[in-house]
């Protein structure tokens, strides 16, 4: 594994000047003293170690401005603290492995004691080997293969199924549902309508192609329409108010008679305006009348 090695933040010394030049934290003057510039602020050596210095992962002490520092995966060590947890050999400029206890191990100790074994070949995974980790299980990169086609997956996308791993192509062919509209596999997401699967980009309004997933829509035979397009192009018009009958909200109930349609609240006597939905009526000259008014025609 690679790590970064560098000295701590550069310490400067300020000569005598008339203008004040103080530590950001303790406000002590820095003229004639060493100081460290950190994140645009100046601080004395003591405050740097107290407030700014990284903590060594091994000895838990701050890494001072004059110390050499190594870091790996957001962890930091003093130069002489970076040693194998098992044999104490210095690992500066040597290959190593950071194990579960956040301790660094040399190659030799890693291989000989409690080495992680590849699930594919059962051989130990040595520091420096390329590997793939999934659900606390580790494979050599070349051992991480598709259960179906046996090709190396490596670091490419894959799909787990039970205790088996499949490459994207094999998973699509073997398990993925096919979109009712385009017939291609749905690899992620998707929309279901009446137990039929669709890609989100395939489940759209037949007129304006607006995506309908999570939106109100109307199905007419094999076509889907958003509310606006259904009102404008598909919905029947009320015989009385001439507005579209959408089946949404007020007026969801519809009255039909001899090829004509009405909102239920529009289905009333032409003469006295009494509501006639679910009541006897007389249909005369394309108009609706209650029986009493019909007798007076």
C-alpha cells in the first residue's frame, strides 16, 4: 500500500518588527519566535501542537511541527511510530497492510498470521495484492468472477444473487425483468403498473412524452396520458358544461346516455335544474328533463 510521507507544517521565525504579530490562539507575540502557518492563520509551536497538529495513530501524541509525518487513509503516524504491530519492524519505505484493528502489519507477518484468505482460491491475500471486498468477504481481483460466464469481474459492476455473484450482462439475461414497452432489461429502478414493469423513461404520456412515474395519469387501452393531455385530447366533453370529464376530483362519477356524457353534478333538469343523477329522467331533443317538467313540454 502507498502512503504519503512529509515533514510537518513549516515552522518560520519572525524578526523584530514594530507591527504586532501575534499567535491566533494565545495572542502571544511571535516576533523572534518560531511559528506555524496553518489554514491562513499563524500560531506558536505550543498552540499548533494543542489545536492543529494531527494525532499519531500509534502513540496518540500530537505530531509536532518539526516531526516527520506519514499518513494513509486519514490516519497519521510519527515517522518512528510507523512499525509493524506484530514484529515492530519499521515500515517506512516498506510495503504494509492496514488491518481491521487499524494497526499496520508488514508483509511477512500479514502472510504468516491471521492472513485474510480469498473466497475464490482460499489462498492468503498478501499486502500489495489487488483485491475486491464485498460484505466482509475478500477475493483476489482475478478470482472475483461471474458465477455464470466465469469471466473476471474485477472492479466492474456486479449483482449479488443469493450466495452468487453475476456480471451485469449475465444478471440481465438471467434475472432482470423486461420492460413491457421496449422489451429491454430493467437493471435498476423502473415503474410497475398493474404488475407490468416499465423503464421510468418508457412509462410516459403518449402525447407529450412526460414521465408519469409518481404522477396522476389515465390509461386508455394500451396508452397512458398525463392529466393535461387527457383533458385536451382524449377525455369526453360534458354535454352540458362542455368541459372535459377527467374522472378526477369533483365529478369523478359520470352519467352516460345514448352516446352523451355528463359530469354527475351537471346532469340536471334543463327547466328546473333539479339534480337527476340516479333518478328518473326524460331525454328530449338532446336535453334532460325531470318527469314533471317533461309533461309540460
